[in-house]
């Protein structure tokens, strides 16, 4: 937070610098604080007005004021901070004294560049802090002989060059963002259109399904009366042959079953043994030795152990197998009964057999009558509906009707699902102006260290070893957030997040990390002309953070405190 | 699943609940005991413990060792003779040459060798090429001074019959009374016996003997072992021994050396580091709250070591001190082989006739080494500093480290890329947290090949070093002794072709497993090996290193993943064909020695920045203190480990190796924020202050902790930095006297018996700064033991306490219990900087703490903090004293003698420091008489220059509600390197 405060001062200071030119202020005092140092004889501590000092004590390298305001140009009061040991001598706990530093830092005029404040801890420490103090004015005491020449011309020039580039780039980025927003709007429109289309389609579909249902009922009703004769077994002799073959095949299968079962049992025993070895291995290996091979093995074993074990040895299942392995007679199946045996006719067959003795005209009449009788019987539940008991027996008309219906139903379901998805999509947050909609599923690749990282916006992040091998999921997109970022000023090349609220995409539940959590990635977005991954950090074990530039967040209203000199 | 029914199911679920809860409480990790031997599993330890049992159980036990009176000669401070060991079964005697040396320092040394082996008149089994002598080179590595022979030592004529008496030491107050039969030595000071050798008759030197293969008698069923064999010694552990699947071929058979050393009247013994237990050593032969195993010294990579245990750890210092009221004595058992030490105590009614004298406690110790000489140094005190000083004179003083080395180190296994390192570096600055050194563990290398950088993750090490150097920060990179056995790796190819690796028992190159997989081990006992090693660190050889890169030697026990007890087979052969068993405990030190030499060699001596090396080691031996720092190895992020770190660091301090610390935060596991914060507060009082974490832990750099933790941690770090002048002075003191840097109560108050076992609070240097970091979760108050009748003041708010006794200090999370003892002056530098290097020209604050006497004193040592110029006198060494009677504060030159004819370097340094001044003097417990006083008078130029007297402001603050009065001299402006006087009267 402190930095943020400093930055606000930074901006403020810059403005006032422009307004009031340089004057005879004590060393390290900015124009904003000049008023406190005007008195020629005494100085009054800024936050402790009850304390007055002779003016000679200002910048005499001894800290007199509890708020440090008497030493704007030295490091004498640098220890006044909540980060320092809190002691009585520093006024901690003393009644009525305010020990918060009254000044934001050592004021570097940085003529030729932008003025800034430097923390007092860095004044006269023998290091030229050109990053904040390009004029080198903070090393005025030349401790150890250090000389910090004024580099503001050069640094300022370079900065302005970069800034110009950056402004240009920002301009371009702004344009790109507009394009993205337009694209996002187009995409949104597409979704909305699609929703409309789907509405119509669903309406139509519903109607169609209704019709087809009706139709199916009709067809079925019609078809129920019709008797299928084709399914009657032919000759008893043929059946005998089939039974013989079946018996033989059954025997073969039974033998194979016994053999396979034996093999299965043996393998299971070995598996138990191997699992026990690995479990002990996992218990007893020494993780400190960090042997990659061993670690991989343990990891693989953990994954394996955590996985679904598949069908557990099921006693009932085994009993079935036992039964199957027994001789068929014991199972109550006597092949001989079937081998030469006659087949009994079904009730309906009798009916049809009788029909055969009648004259054709009567037969037709009877047929019609019987059919309607049959339908009546079936419909009243007296007779079994053989026609629908098996699909084979189903007439083509019925099955066609069913197919038509199910196709229509499927279409309708599809459309409905589509509609939900699209509606949800519309409700999902895609950031300001819906801009991230345009990025969805677009990916950026970034090589870093031994991996290539892939960021797919609103989808997932992955990591792939350059040496080859499969990629690892580092998280799937979960949500869009705004987070506070405190990275100081944006570097000159613009590739940095700066300080302030930033949009971030959260990716979670990636591949599980050995000895750690599921992988996750926080993708934090900063403004850039091109989509680019700036930096990847493994903040904690398997918790990644990607800093990513994209035009999508450029000039983003509502995200204050961009930081960096560009705002000075 | 258990089948349970009815009432029992309730119990079962209760039981399950208990188990579940227990499994939450029980730490998931514990040491793997089965990987390490117990005394019973270590043949020679078992034999000698049994020997001791026999000696103790036999009422008329006679040690079979006697000194042949006729052989005794005393010449020029050295007594020689032959000790004979009589073998009961055969009647033959074994000749054991004895040397007793008396040194100018007052140290005596008893050495016993074996004549037959000296002559090489033995046969080795298995065709071994091992050396036949008993290992006699431990001295070469451990002892660097203090062995000039005493000219004043003299044989006394009034020795009792059967004894030889030598009078020696300062003012001839020491005596060594050598008893001839059975052989034994009593060491006396002022006529009183302090130390006894072989008083209990446990002296045992296993002489060499050939292995006689006895015909295996056919045993009939039910028949007992032949009675005749009952007398014969049990040879079961004499020859080849197996442990954990490894067999030790023991080509020389049994060869242990052992002896009892008694400290009559001494209740406490300290030392024999390194162990994770209390400072005052516990008894080790069983009983309530006592250990049942001896203290073991066999340098090992003990994974997840346990608390309160005599188990061996990574380093060995076979130096022990005994303490009784106003007397400290010590022994140094110079032996590099596996060593076990039993400690027992007995209470004796002193003299039943003398009234008023109660019983006294006597401590007996039993030292057992597997091989080597019997070689013991005796220190007779009487003060703790006399003993530690004499020991340090022998084994060398602590290296005066570079200033950065005593600042804060930020380590992690691993910072994964050079960008990562640079990012952490920037973050510390962003959060205004000081640090000096960032570390790289093994992952920076390409495939664990040392002296290489992973080109993917560390493409630009020099750029990284450059960024660190911008704020005078350093990088420490790890280099281990195992060299990867891989084709096209030039280092291993050289190692092989030059034959510089450790050999196996067959005298071929030894191959084992460590981080890189199959590896070879550099043999730093070999001069050629060291010379080669030296060359590897040259900037043009170890590319990517720069002047701000220093080295960490880990795994140098050596750790061998597939070796017996995670180390090398004992029958491996080193340079000179010494067996690994002979020198195991020294092995780690030889690597650090070679690395130290290498760092010296990479800079040219005429170079302006010819800087002092910095090497951190895990394994160590007596003498390692000369070479760098140690840390207590792989601890855990758990409160008991934080607690144990303090006695461990104190123990290192009194063992002559004070540059010690524990991994802040705990290596394994993730510390809670409270634990992390408390650990930083404690770590600020470790001489070696490094945060470290295992590769599988979450990041925990101080700035990640969040508020209020980050702020509190930063306060602790800044406290350390502001006290760096005091720390550096304490290091200087250690480097010239061997004094501990952080000191236990007994060292500071050797007359206070009640405080002899206190090991959870520490004094910083000679400054009377007494810290007792909080090491328990949720604790908000801290009881501090004050040994003397003196005033103590809270460091931060001057709250006043008074000893003797225990006082309670409030200790909420943001507070470090830290008191200032009256009577001291200590220096500070209060301006917070990014690193210690940037404080070089900052002004000083002096804190004068007045106690009962009204007097106070303290010293300051200062030099450039990096080069060897201090050896040429380029330093500032001042003594500050406040005299109550005259109310004056003076700064005197302690280096006056050296400064008589100052070198150019000395003058240049003083010139460089000319502007560095004292900006503030704080007087705690300022006299009430100063009320109303507004000025003090300053006279400068006491070192010769002339300057007019001047006056500066004094601010006096009255005492209020329990807090002392205090005063501040406003900007006295006196030079830190000059002589001056301030009059308060």
C-alpha cells in the first residue's frame, strides 16, 4: 500500500513540479512540502508541531523529529518505520508523538526527466539509484568515494523514446481493443441470433415431435393385430443339429472359461503382491533424496492407487462362474432333451393351423376378425403382445415411426441444450464491454526454462517440456476476477503489470501435483499491443502465476492506478 | 473391515476415532531407525559396553594394562613409556607405546599406540591393501597449534610409590599423576583431582590378532556348548560384520580403542556435538528420562532426525567439557573413527565426617572408538574460556567471516531460474527487507553435474550475479563431493583419468549413488585431489561464477544413498590406503578445506578484492571452524525443532565451532505463519542466519507471509542488521580466543550452579545481551533466568528487572524477549539498508547500560568486512568504558600495540573510515543526578591528534512505571576510529 501512496505523491509531485519551478528548498524537500521549511530561524516538526528546532538542525544528519521531518535530505530518520525494531528511544509508545514518517521520501528533482521520491533508506548508502534518482542527487555525501553523475538527460531521453513508443503502442493497443470489442459484440450478436433461431427451431421441433408421437400411436395400433409368422422354428431335425453345435460350443467355452479364470486368479495374486511392494516402497522411500526416477514411480503409483480399482472381486460373480463351470446337467440343462425332441406349437400357431382348413373367403374374413379380436385382447391385456416383445418382431412401419420420432426428439433436445448453453454464455462475465468474449479459446504460447507454456483464454493453461513428452494441464478456467497488483512502476518496455487493480483469469483443478495440490494458474492481465505472456512464476508448489499482456485490458476504465511514469 | 456387533461396535468406532485423531497429531515423519546402528549392532561398541559391564560388576576388577616403570622416560616436557596389556587366556603381553606430552598452553596429551602395528608387523585379511598402522593423521587435519612443548613441566620427586608425577601448567598448578598398575592418570589442579583416566578400568585397546578358523565342532542334539569355550572371548563381532545388507570386510579384525574418563565432583558435561538434545548431556545407560544408547559420533545424513536423542548427526566434535561450581575442565578425544560415548553420573557422599558438605555428583564417561590411536587432550581450566580457549588454540579459531556471512541469507531448494533469483532479489527491496545472500541448491546444475549451469533455467548466471552485486549481495551455490558418472562430463573424466576418487576395498574406483545417480567421490585427503579441486573453482573454469559467488558444501558426511547407514563402506580406501573407517568423521572437513583453498586461489592476492572465502558445510569435525559455517541440517517446520535449535547452536558454540545456525522456518514441511515469525525472531540470534525450505514446500520468503507477519519478521531482520557491529565484534573475539558467539548461562556465570543446565536462552558475545526467543506455539510470556544480582533492562522499552531468579517478560508475537544486562556498552548501526555492505559508512549508535556499579564497558571491532587487510592491521578495535565515579565515557584503542608502526593498509583504512562517526549515545538507567543537565563535554584527539573540546546536547528522560530513566547524547560526532572522552559530570 505504501508504494501506492508513494505513487500518488509521485503523480502529485510531478504536477506541482510543472507548476512551480525550482527554488531554494532544503535538500530532499519537494515543492509540496516546501512550505514547512520556509522559516529562516526555526523548523517545526510537521506531524509534531509542539516540537521546534533551530533551522541548523534541518538536514544535519541527526534525527530530531519523531516523524523524521527534520531530515528530508539524509538517511538519519530512515529507521522510523513500522518495519524497524520498535523502541522507546524512537518515541514508540511515547504519548503524543506521531512516529509515522511525515515525508514520502527523498525528493529527487531529476531535471530533464520526471521528479520522484526515493526511500530515505537509500540516501547516502553508496549506491546510485538511477532508477528513481537519475540525477544522482541522493548520494550527495559521496560515502566511500561514490560519485553518481547526473544521468537524467540520457535516462530521460531514453525514457521519452520508450514512452513515445509505448504511447504509440498504447494507441495501437487501444485500436486493437476496439477491434476486439467489436469482435466481441459480433460474437455476442451471433449468440443472440442463434438463441432466436433456436427458439424458432425448438417451437417447430416440439410441434413435430407431437405429430410424430401421434403417428407412432396410430401405426402401433395398426400393427399390433398383424401376426408375424416368420419366427416359427422350422424343422425339428434342424433344431437338433443346432442344439448339437450349441452343446459343443458350450463345452469349449466352458473350458476356456476355466482356463481364463485360473489365469485371472494368478494375475490377481501377483497384482496384490506388486501393489504391496509398491505400497511399502511408497511408505519407505526417502523423499529427501529427490531421485527423479523414484519420485516419478511414487507419483505414478499414487495416481494408480487413487484411480478406480475397476470391478472388485465379486463373490456373486464368482458364484456365477462356478455355476457356469459345472456340468450342464447339474444346471438343469439336458441337451438330450433337445437333440431329437419335437417342438411344441404355440397357442397362436394352433389357431393358424385351424385356419388352414377353411375356404379362402372365410379365411380372409376370419383373418380380419381374428386380427381385431387379437388387438382387443391385447389391448385389454388378456393376450401377450408378442409383436412388441422383441424389436426383431417389430414391423418396419412401427420402427420407422419410432426412428422418426426419436430423431425429432433428439433434434429438439439438442436445440434445447444449445439454447441453455447459449443463454448461459450470454450471462457469463466476459469483462468490460464483453471484451474477453473475443479472446475465448484463443491461445498464446510462451517458452520459458525447460517448458513451453500455453495459455488458452477462458479455457485452460498447459505446460509442455521442450525436451518432449506429454503436456501437463495447469488448470481449467473457472472465473474472472479483479485483483490488486503491486509490482511498482511499469518498466520502460511496458511489459509489466504496474500497480493497481487488474483483471485476472483463474484456472484451477489442473493435473494433480505430486506432494502438492492440483495445479492452478492465475493469469493476470496487463495492457499490451499484442497478446503476449510476459512472465511465468511458480509462486508456490504447482501454483502458477502468468503475467500476460493483451490489448483487451488497455485503457480499461474503472481500473485505477496504472502506475509507471506514463501517468506523470 | 472388522466385523463388529452390538456394544463392541461402539468401542470400535471410538477406537477408530482415537486412531483418526492420533494420526492427525502424530507427525507424519520420523527418523528411520532401522537405517542406523544401535550400539548393540555396532560390534566394537557392544564389546566395549560388555567389557565395561564386566569391569563394573567384578568387585576386584583389575585392568590388565600396566606401565612398565623401567620404560618411563621424561624429557623436555614429554613422557614416554610402554604400557603392557596382559592377555589372560594366553599369558602373553601386548606392547603399547605411551606418550604423555605437556604443552606450553597447559594442555596435556596422552597418546597410546600399538607397537606391532606401528612396525607394520601384521597381516591383513582378504588381501586388503589397507594401511597396517593405526590411523595417526587425525592430528594433521584437526590440530594446527598450541603444541609447543612446555619447558616448565617437571617430574616431581615426591611421587607416591608406583606412580610418576609431572607438575606442569601456568604457575605449575597442574599435576598429572600416572599410576603404573593398573595404568591410569589422575589430572589435578591446585592439588585437587579433576579428571581421571581408566579409573573404572575400562581402558581397552583391541590388539591385532590373526583370525584362527576354529574347526566347527559337531554338536549333538541337546548338548550345551562346550564348557571349555565359556572362557574364550566371543568372536562374533570380530570379523566381517553385516548391517542393512552391506558387509564390512574388516581386514584388520577387532581394533577398537576405549577408555573411561571420570570427572569427580562435576555434575554436568557438555559438548560432543552434534546431537539433537539438551546442552547438558544426559546419562546414557538407561533409566527414567535418560538415554539407553550412548552418544554416537559417526557423521551421517540422518533423514528427518528426531528430537532429544543421542543419535549421531552430520558432524562430530569429540570435545567435552565438565562443569562444577567455579570450575571447568575438558577433554578432546582425537579420533576420527566411529565413536560412542556413554555418560553416567553417580552421587557420592563426600566426606561423612565433614559437616555442611553435602553429597557430590561425579560424572563418568566411557569413550569407545572403532579404530585409531588413543589420543586424548586434557584441559584443566578453571574457567570455561580457559578450556574452550585451549581447545581452540589446538584446533584453530573460527574464521573471521566476511560481514555478509553474518547477515541474513535467503535460501530455498530451489530458486528455479535466474529470473526467479532476480525477482526474489527485487522483491526484498520492494518490501524494504534487508538481506545479503541468496542461495542455489542442486537444481541450478545441468542434471546434477556440479560446475555446470542448467542452460534452460540459468541461461545467464553472470547477469544474475551482476544484479545481485548492484546492492553488494552475494550468491552461494552448492557443490557436493559426489561427481556424476556420466559420459562427456569433463569433470568426471578428469576425476577418473587422474585417479582422484575414493577407492573401494579392492582399490578400484568406488561407485555409489547420490543426487545425480551413479557417482564417484573426490578424495580430498589426497594432495593431488585437493590441487585439482582448487582449479575447478577458477572463474574461467566454473563459468558463470563471479567474485560475489560463494560455496555451500552439502552431503559431505559423505552421504551415499545406497551405502551402509547412508554413507560409504568402511573398508573403502582413501589416499595413503587409509581405510574409510579410520577417517570417516574427518572426511567432510577435508572437502570444505579443499573448497576453502579453492576460493582463496581463484582470486589473485594482489587483487583489491582478495576476499575471505565463505563455505557452508553440513559435515564437520574439530577444526572445521577455521573454514566457514555449519548448519544443523535437515530439520522440520515444527515447534520442537525450533526449540531444539537453541541448545544445538549453544552446543556448537562451546564446541569451538560457533558459526552455527538452523534452517529458519524448518526445512521439511510448511510452517504456520506464527512458527515462521517466531523462527525468524530466534534466527536473528543464530550466528549463522539463513532461511531455507525443501523443494516440496510452499514459498515462504518473508514478504509472502502477509501482515502482521511480514512486518514482524522484518523487524527481527532489521534488529539483526542494526546489531551487526556487535555480532561482528563477537565473531572477531571468537576468531582470536575461541569464545562462543552466543553463550549459554554456565559459560557466562560459571559459579551459578542453578543455571548449569539452562540451554533455552543465550547471551550475545560479551555484551550482556540476553535473548530468550519464544519457541512454543501461542506463548505470550517468557520466563527468563537471571543468574546474578544485576539489573537487566528490556531492550526495547527499558523495563527494569533484577536478578537473581526468574523473571517473566511479556512476549506477544511482535516481541522478542531480549534483555540488556547492566554494565555493558554495545554498538549498533540503526539506519536500515538493503544489505550489510551498504551500511559500511553509516554512523554508529552506542548503548551504555548502567547497572548497580554505575560502570559499563564494551568493545567494537571493525574492518572492511571482506578482505584480509585486517591481518595487516587495517581495522578499528576500540574499548568503550563508562566510569560511574567520574561520569565519563571513553574510547580507547585496543589495537594500540599493533598501531605503533601502522602499515599502509592500516592507515588507508582509518582514512577511509575517518568520517564515520558516533551519531548517538543512549544511556540506559541514566543517573537521576543528570536531571536538568543539558550538555556534555567532548574531548577528542586522545589518540594523538589535537582537537578543541566542545559541547553537545544531552536529553535526559526520567524513569516511569517500571522503566528505567534514559538519556541520549545528541550527535556527539566523535569518530568511531578515534580516541575521545565525554564528560557527563
